[in-house]
């Protein structure tokens, strides 16, 4: 696999791109929201979001070279072995500048001038995360999870151009509840995954003195937090189940949302926990859940 693609975490970017594309076609376009926005501008907007995420992945790897060298197999330390420090830094600046140009173009074309500030703010927050917050307990986990939920929530904001900036118009009422469910689901699942990744990477984080939640409070506490997230999500899902109408929707909800949570609980309470596998399962679960909430 191309090391540049691995550097930007192409699988994660693919999930983001698929999510925003599905939201556009099956929530907004099908309900005639944002009809005045050209399709290629929607594509540019999604690309801009992907650039922010890719830039965050690159800067995070640049800061975490030592920890990654310990936490992951030597051949997967892409910057040291395949790319080089200087090319990676240049690539980061090229990414950020490219995204900035796209964000500026969209903000000028649709007269959302103040919205351009969202782009440098996101870039700055990822830099702050990489430099400071990822080693400050669980704050880094929360910030990354918030970004993933904002990947969903930013879509109504983009299409509010067509509604004169009014979020809660009649058109939005058709999709707003779905958007909130998507964002909440994305936040919870990604928070669980981020903490699991910290448990998996505890050795390297300890080596460089990075005080993640797992290092600061211990693996046992982090595992209890993950289990609590799963239990609370399961309880919330059961509540939603009794507020969803239509037998086929209920059946799909049980299959796509509730059963995977029960599987997570089983794996988390097993004697030997494969955290790498749990992290991958979280990613798959997020994709399944996002597709369910869009199409159900």
C-alpha cells in the first residue's frame, strides 16, 4: 500500500467521504434542500473536509513519531521508513494551503464570508490536539470525536445558504432529527474507539511521557469508561427502539445497532481482549450505523 495513503489514513477519510456523500444525496437532495448549490461545489466542500482530516492525521504522525515507533510494527512507521520528515512536513503545508483555497472560494461564492474562519479554526484545533491535548487525559479523545460528529453537523450549515441561514425551517425539520442521531452516534462510537486506541498504544505513550487518559488513570479505568459508554449507548438504543415505528425499521435497528453493542460487551468482558480488533470493529460499526441512520 502506498505510504502516502497510509499517512493520511485513507480508510478513515473514505468513511468521512462516504458519510457526507450519502447525507447529501439521501437526506438533502432527496428533500430538495440546497437545490441552488452546484454539485461540484458540494464535492469541493467534501474534499475540503477530507483535507482537514488528512492534515490532522499528518500533523499527528509528525508529532508522534517516537510513540508510533514503539506502538506499531517498525514497517508501519511511514514517515521514518518510507517518506522522510521533510517531505511529510511539505506535504502537510500543501494539504492545508489547498484546503484553504477551496474554503475561501466557497465562502466568497456563497457569501458566507465569516464561515471561512471555520477552516483555520479546525486546522488550529488539530494542531493543538497533536501538540498538547492528546496528552491531557481524555480531552484529546473528546476533541477528535467532536470533529467526527461535526463532519455530520457541518452539512446542514453548508446547505443553510439555500435557506437564508435559517436552520430550523420547514425543510430542515425533515432531516434535522436524523442529522442529530447521526452526529451523536458518530461521537459516541468514535470516543469509544479513541480510548481503545489509547489502551492499545499505552507503552509508546508512557515512553515519551504522553499523559493520555490510559497512562494517567490506568488501563483498568479506561476499560471501565469504554464499558460504561457501551452500556449507556445500549440503554439509549433500547429507548430509541421503543420510539421507532415500523416493524422493518425496528428489526434493522436491532440488527445494525443493538446486536453489535451486545457483541462489544461480550468482547470487553472476555479474559483476553484484542484491542486492535476492537478498534477495527468500532470503525466497521460506525459505518454500518451511519448507513442505517441515513436510509432507515
